[in-house]
C-alpha cells in the first residue's frame, strides 16, 4: 500500500523524471515558481485526454499566473510522446514508470475494476508554491472540471 503522501503546507517530495519533448522535470528545476503536478492513470484514454486537453486550453491563463504544469503517468515515454503529439499538449508529460514519484505523493493506490484489485494511479493533483510547499491537493479529480479548479487556486497563490 502507498503512504498518504504530503499534506497541504508541507514541502513537496523530491522528483526527477524524463518527460515529453526530450525534457526532464524535477523539483529542483521548478524551484522558485509555482507549478501543478498532476497524476493521471494512462495516456490517450478518455478521462485522461479530457483532463489534459482542459489543462492545455487553460495554459495561456495559467502561464499568465506564472504556473508551470507537469502531467505524470506510469506510461513509458513512447506512448506519452504519441499522446502529446496527437493532442498538441505543450506542457511536459513525465514518465514515472516505476511509480516512485506516485508513491512519494501517495497517488499509487489499490484500485478495483470488475471485482479485481490492482495497483494503479489515482487521478490527483498537487499545486506547489514558489517555495516548494504543497499549497493545494485534489484527490480523485473529475477530469472535466479540473482546469477551472486549478486556475482558481493558482490565482489565490
């Protein structure tokens, strides 16, 4: 079972992951500016696509607030690159193949489908302030409404 992950007001757990577009995303690299780290189960599935496209649409407004967005899934980089290209996703999508980062954030959880239990990624997001502290946490995110919620919270930072 995964740990609970950080709570609001705590320092964000360290991370460094390969990301789409030949990028690497890390806590150190993002220090000094606010960012959203959002965890999603699988590239190019309906809910994840809705969520990613909603965030892509909100990028200009989020950018005005100085907010960087990073999506994280347990997928390998090739499917992530395909997903980013297919939907024109400009923000980095990171590969957390061994789910180390998901476990640090408490988003690698037991799930259940058709009576089968398995470990998987919980759709969750963490808004981290410029000091590297977790400002807001969303668990079990609704893909459709997420971008608007993030925008509202980011404006309050």
